[in-house]
C-alpha cells in the first residue's frame, strides 16, 4: 500500500469505518515498519473520541415508558394467574381412598429432587419446596418403586376416614394411608400440606392492583407534567435571555452607529462652515482688491485715541462714495463677544457702516456707504461694541477722524 493511500485510510481508521479487508491491509502496513504519521493518527483518534460527548443523546418517546410499564404489569399478572391455576389444579383433584392407583400415579410424579421433610403436617395447605438437582436418576426410580409397593400393600378398614374433597389435611393420624405416606414420602418431600380447594368462582384480587396501577399512572402523568412545566420555563427563559441579549447588542450597535453619524455630521458641518468662511474671505478679498485697484480713490487716515494710542487706520473711498475699504493697524485683540463698528457722523446723526473682527495686525475690510453726500460727513469713528446690531456708538472710541474744517 502506498503512503498516499495510507494517508487517505487513516481518517476512516480513526472513525472505525474500515471494512475487514481494508482493516487487515491497514494493520499489515502498520506492522511493516513503514513511516507512519503517529502525531496525526493520535490527534485524529483524540478528535473521534470526543464525538460521543459532542453528539446529542436521542431520547425515547414520552409514551414509550408507559407502554413498557403496562407490558410488565400484564406479564406479572399472567405469571400470577398461571401460578394460581397450577395450585388450583393440584388441589381440586382431591385424594380418594378407593382410587389408590390414581393416587399412586400422582405420588410417583413427585420429583425425587425435592427436599426431605421430617413429617407430614395437616395444616390445610400444600407446600412443595424443590431441592437441588444433584440427585441421581437411580434414586428417583427406586423411591417411586418403593412408594408403589407400599401403597399396594395397604389394607383399608371401614373405620378408616375417607379423604374428602381431595384434602389430605383431614386424614386421621392413625389411618393406614397416613402411616404409609408418613413412612415413605419424607424421603422425597420436605413438607406437603393440602389446602382447602379455592372456589373457582373467586376472582383474583385485581382491585388493589388496578388502584396501584392507576396511582402509578397518575404519578407518571404528574411527573411528566412537572417536567413539561420545567421545560417550558427553561425554554421561555432561554428565549427571554436571547431577546434581551439581542436587544442589548442591537442597542449598542445602533447607538454606536448613531454616535458615529453625529460625529460625521459635526465634521461635515465644520467643513461646511470652514468652506463658507473661506468663501466669504475670498469674496471680501476680491471686493477689497477691486476697490483698492480703482482709479479714483480717496484716502482718509483714522487716528488712535487715548484708549488705543498705538493703533491707526485708513479709509479708502470710491469717488462715487458708495463703497470703501477700511484698514486696521495694531488694533487691540477682541474678546469673543466684542466687535469693532465703523460710524459716519453727519449733522448730529449716526450711520453704521459695518462691524469687523480683527485677528491680525493688518486687516482689510470692505464696507458700503449710505446715500448721503460725502461733503456732508462731519466725522468717522471706530468704537468697541459688546455685540453686533448697535444703533448708536458707545463711548469706547478707538479710532476717529474729524472732517469739519477740511
């Protein structure tokens, strides 16, 4: 056998699936001294040994136990009925003095291997105890001949009591029949007592057996119901545990996915805001470049105040006076809620030109100018405000320029 075929057969050998020819061929190969993968064979055998532990036991049907119990009860009752019938047959025939030959034949049929008894007791019951089977056949034959010979020599007298209804329990102790049986039967019989024949019409005591059988049936049904109840509880508990575990897993998975979705939305929102800010910055820079690149441009310097001595600014206004650019230099940093607001003061009225947030030392911001003549502007001022939407300037003036008298 080749090594390749051996490797193919090693799996079937581990599972015990080889036929007789393959088994013989496999064992011959093992004894031939060829190279054998002992480690692989041992591992396969270990795995196969675990199969009985891994396989589920096949349980019998629920009604099979009841059927077996009923069959055993029926067999027991049949044996009891046969035993009662045998005793009834023995006791119902009776022993008549005039029928000595029939009695001799009955007595001859008693096995020799029965244990010997000291005497014949008239207790109204017949009890036969069988001795071991070590008696010799010759002894049995001799005993039978002796009994027949003794019975043939018995002479009956009128005063002898007849045996009534087949019962030897009513024999007189001094009768010839009693003396004959007492002389010879103890060699073969330990104790023989004849009981009064039972009435053939007496039914067996089945009521108690039936009640006991019904009681056992009820106990079996109660036990089965208890097992079914426990099994149902276990099944429901397993289903409930499975549902809870599945629900917990689904909740965790969905919660994690929701959290990931929220993080992704927040990230996308941040990206959108950044892009919008970038678009606004590019649009602002484009406007600034367009204004600063115009041909007719008017420039006004903004001076710092006592609150902002190092800062200054410039206003670049188009000739049409509708748009302009403000430049901030060295302005103090702002808090989160603070902004700079540009004001135009004309004839006692305040016009807001825009709010700005500076982040660097030099910043450019475009703004629009309301529909008023530039010649009517009295001054420009930049104030620090706590928020946007103010309608009048605060007292915190950081840049200012007065145009009156120019």
